[in-house]
């Protein structure tokens, strides 16, 4: 079972792929056909929960 954190960034849902100790996180938009990873700071993100699959 894989558990990915689901967050809200700029009013859209993203999955967290990696979290850096500096507070930055690598995010991928949920249901995106493109594997476009973005970098955002934790202060810009709202937690939603986890997605177990």
C-alpha cells in the first residue's frame, strides 16, 4: 500500500512526491496526464489528507 499526501496548492489538488528539509516540496497535479513536477514551499500549501492506494 502506498500512501501519498494530498495537498491544495493554488486552489488545485496535488500529490506530494518529496519533501526537502528546507520546507520545499515536489508536487504533481492529481489526474494530470503530464508528469509535470513543481516545487513549492510548505507555507504556500494547505494540507488535505492522505490518499491510500
